[in-house]
C-alpha cells in the first residue's frame, strides 16, 4: 500500500507552512479539498511544514508526453510522475504525437489514458491544423465540444506560418473562448537546418543559425491578427529581447496576448553549444546573455505571463548524434521550479506570491482550468505543493522519473525545493 493509498479518506493536517510568502498557517486536506484546520479529526496525518513554503499546484502550459507514438521516450504515466516530482498538478499535453491530436477522438483517448495512470491532470492540447501540416484547420470545434473540452490549440514544433490560416484559427476559437498557442518561428527565415542562434558563435562553430527576427516577426504578425479578430493568442517559449518588445507594444494596445518563457531560456545561453553537446539543442535555440536578461525582466514585470517547461523527452537514439542531426528538446518538468528559484526568487526579482501567479494561477486561467491555480483556502481543491526554499543538490539525470535522460542540468548545483505534492487531495510525490 502506498502512502497516497493510505491517506485516502483520512485528514491530512499541514502545520505551519508559509502560504506563498504571506506568513505561516495550517492547512487541512479532506476529501480532495481544503477544510477548516480547526475541524481536523484526532487521527489526522500531521505534516510538520515549519520553514516550508506552500504553493498552489503548478500548471504547465507546455508539456510533451510523447504518448501515443513515442512511448520509448515518455508515457503519460512517467511524464506525470515527473510532473508531480516538479510540483505540477496539471500539464497541457502538446498535440505532436503519433497520431496527432487533431480530432475529438484523439483528445478523448489521451484523456482516458490519463484517467487511469496519471499522477497529474492531463489536458489535451488540440492541433491547429490537420496533421500539423499548416494547410487545413483541424477539428477545433469538435475537440472543444468533446469530453476533453479542449481550449488550447497549437501546432507546436511547427509554426502556423500561413497568415490566412492563423486568422481563421483565431476567429474560430473565439466562439468558445479558446486560445491559439503559437510556435513563433518563420520557417523561411529560420531555414530547415537551423539549429543555433544566429551570431558570431554560430559562424565560429559552423552551425546553421536563425535570427531573432524569425521569432519576433511572427509574433508581430500574430498580435495584429489577434487584435483584428478580437481573439486570444498565446506565444510559446519566448526567447528573444525583440519578442519582448513586441509583446510590450501589443499589451499597451490592449491586445489579448499572453506569453510563456521556459526555464532553460532563463538560465542557459548559446555559449553552452561550444562543446557541441546535443543535450543543449532546443527549439527555439538558446540565446545570448542579453536575451536572458530581457526575458528575466519581462517575467518579473509581467510582460511574460507564465513559465512553461517545454518538457521534451527524447530517447537516446534520437539525441546521441552530431549536433546538427540530433533531435530538438530537453527535459524540464522536474527542475522548472528549481531554475525559477535560482534565477528569479534568489535575486529578488520574484516573491513566492509571484511564483504562484506565474506558475499556477495565470497558466490555469490561460488554459481555462477552473479547478487549478486556486487559492489555498477552505473549500478550494486541495492542489498543493510544499517547497523548501533553502535546499540544494546536484542534479543527477539518472535519478529522473522521466523515461528520457536529455537533462541539461545534469551535474549542476541547483535549488532542490520540492518536498511534497498533492493533487485533488491525493499525495502524488513525497521527497524520500
């Protein structure tokens, strides 16, 4: 019997946790929700949380679970275990699976798998175009009306490059309060072989590069389309200072645009590529130190709304190639909060309340998930993360709960804040 099984039907009394930086308080978990701690039963399981910070369960807008089709890299079961280890109680599963999640049946299938084996809520993201081919709209309305209630649509991994198709998608999702999440990368400017940020280093290393304008140009086009259609746009994995400028301009105009940044773009730079380690090959690419600084400032001031992991597991036979031939992507779910603590909390750019906003409540709002990102108070769903703000450790890729090992943080000393995660009152992770 697991600890989670043993807790079913019993009170869990969390004592003295600092509620997102607002001061210590007790929390009572009962039947999947928070109850009045004064009503705790005598046999309640007691958790001493003195010195720990309590956050609402984290929500990831950008996860690749690889199932169906690439279960050698990740599955719903292993991916959600990794999510729980990272403090996540909900993940949005991107559509670039095999088959693609471009029909109501495909979205409902993923939902069914997750209901059986998931350690976090799995929210299917629907494809914008059939087969991610960028030519014809997928079944947006049917996915929205299905049991999956899809509200986020993305061809992630591919840019919706055709402006007319993008406009049609924005017009369509507006009818049911959906959002189009764009992988902003002009394919003609980036080029088929691009694998490095364009600049002095890409030239010195002999790696095909793509310029920052390949991202910022698509974002500039799309925010104007969002303004025209009065629809919602979400920009995935922002990586350049130029894109930040476009987002600020759009928000000043009142365009309904949101954006995310990945943990790796908050800390790693293009200099990591000097060793040609394919672990650091990611799309969009790692950028300059100036871009990293701009992204941190934008996350701090709210121009960038959320942190999205872009957790992209790959089997070894897809990653262990020459740099130009290796697959794009790196792991992110288990270490996202650690990187945010290192880059934003410790320097004072974000407080714990801000972390809760950018990693829980705002992502839940963007995805229209009513049961996630809620305050830690009586009557709300018991989605809870306990973190130790002082704990650190050296990252070991072999300790990952993911099936894959393309971990960019291996061997690096980082915060290791995770203590425990509860999803709907069920404990899904406890640090051993």
